């Protein structure tokens, strides 16, 4: 078997650069919700030593001095660009598993010249979407992950590495930090380094029994995969979520119950969309609130309350109604709230719901939700929303540096200007009808 891991390079920053060619060689960083901390950096920003997770305000002066371009997170753009990248790669392989927003496993089994085909995928994705990717190839998922890591870190591979065999493979794995092995991470990595195990190759040379005893079955699977024995299958469809959480920090403190209710209705609506997208229903809804724990001078409060759903449901109006009931139970006046959120749990397939003798199927409600989802799928998320979710939404998170939603909003489409060809002797003044 030949599996490849395709990983988008510096994905959020690359999405921003794709629509701003003048930033191609400039440092770019992307901020978290409410423009708080750095969550993504371009290669140029990494080379400058700008740390991941650092608060923006601590580096504001450095950004100005170094010419760093700063963006607010633009998840609508990133999600759509991810879909375009995955759709492009999916046309070039027989099977694909989308692993995360910027990663996918590709099945190259039976394709002759796997490395050349991977280069074709890399070039096509970049040409069609503007997003650079790196691809690592190996006989297992863990080895493909390792190959991808090396392909990104070492310039001589130019973004594509098909792992060799024998001593050449050992040399490559000997250069890979044990913490960078998929399935090990920092916790186990620190323990292994304390025993002198510093590279992926060192880990491979550990006795099988020791790995099983000290790292359980998960560690043994990683060990076996590094030895070329597949233990993690390729999933062509992502598993359904067992719980769905929807929440965001507010752009400013919220004190009024009415604003909390509006925000909660918005988050419940989003969670309900995700629930219906996987054709599921939830048995429990939990609502939570929290003040800003980083401001010690203010009174602190956090609480949560859950309610059962009988029968299990995915209807937005019903979930909003139950969510608001839970919120009113835990709301306390006099606090400056930083966050409200909802979690749907007890998720099961909608087709398998068992109704009691007194429950009646809500065919009209189901038809309404289906129509709502069709409209939003065709015309964009948020085209139709519950009135309870509000319109102005003054509590929304700060996004003072957000780039346009180039691919998902009609009003924010990029504009291309065509310059009229004129003879050299003619005036080069822009025509009056040209758009600025």
C-alpha cells in the first residue's frame, strides 16, 4: 500500500496570500478570535522568530518595525479554500480521507511513479487554488506523516518525499525528532527522551513489549506503523461527531440577558446545522456562560445547565427554545460575561430514533429545516437565520483586520481590472468609465 499525506503549508496565511499577490514574499500572521493571539504564521514570519500563540499587543510595535501584515481570522474564507483544495486533490486519486481543514490522506496504491504523481498533485493544487502543499508518501499513515514532516522541513525534497527503504529510510527517521512522530506528542516524547529515545529511529528500536507496557495499544500501533505494518485504515467518510460545541468569545463584555440570548440563539443555530448535516439528532443540550477570568479585578462567575430533549431533536427552533430555557436558569445579573456557548450531546442517527406511544413525528418541522438548509447551502451560510439570533449582533467577536470573504460573499468578490491596450503615442490616462 502507498499512502500520501497532503498538508497545506501555513494554511491560514497562505489563504490570505492567495488573494494578495503583493504579500507573496512578505511576513504574514493571522490572529485568533477577537484579534487576541497569533494562530498562524507565514514562513517569513516564522523565520523572523515570531512565536506561535503570542498575544498580538505584545508584538504590535515589532510588527510595524518588521513590516508584518496582520489579519483577523477569516474562517469563511479558510473553510471554502480548504474545500477547493480537497476537491482538486480528490480528482487526482482514487480514494481520499480529509483528515483536517488543511490535511488529507491520499491513496496512491497502484499508481506507478508515486512521487511523480504527488508532484502533479502539488502543482495542480497550487495552480488551481494558489495554496502550496507538501506531500509525504509511505506504506502506512504514520510513515506518510513522517515523510510529510521531512518534506516540509528539508528544502532538498522540494515539498514531496517518497520514503525509501533500508538504510536510507533509517537515516531519514534518525533525523526526525521523536515528538514529531504522529501518535507520540510532547507527553510521551518527554518520557522517551528521558530514557535516551530522541528520534523516530530510536523509538523503532525499542522492544515491542516495552512499548505496549509503557504506551498501551496506541503506542504499539505507532511502533508497528513505523515498521511498515498498517494499523490505521483509510476512512473515506469522516465519523459522525459524538458531541457538537458552538461558542465564541464576545468582542466586548456582555451584561444584558437579551444580548446573551441573542448570541446563544446564533450558536445554537450553527450547532443545529452541523447536527442535521450528519443526519443526526441530539438527546441533550448544555448551555454554559463564563466571565473573563483574566481580569482578576472583576467578579467572576461560570455556570452550565443541561436539559434533556424528548424526543431527540435537530430542529433549530426547538433547540433554541430549550437552550434559552437553560440560559435563563443560570444567568445572574451584575456580571460582565465573556462567553456563552452550547453543546449538543447524546447524538444518534436521525433514522434510528425510537419514539414513544405519545410522540408524533414533526414532518412539517423537518420540511422547514430541510428548506432552510437548502437555501443556506445554495446562497451561503446565514442567508436565512432565526430572528432570535439578531441582526446587528453588537456582541460579535472583533475582526478589525479581517480580509474580504472573497469566495463566499457576493459583496466581497475580488475585482479584476483590465487595462485597455493603446498605441504608445496615445494618452495613458485612465478612461473615465474605468472602475478604481
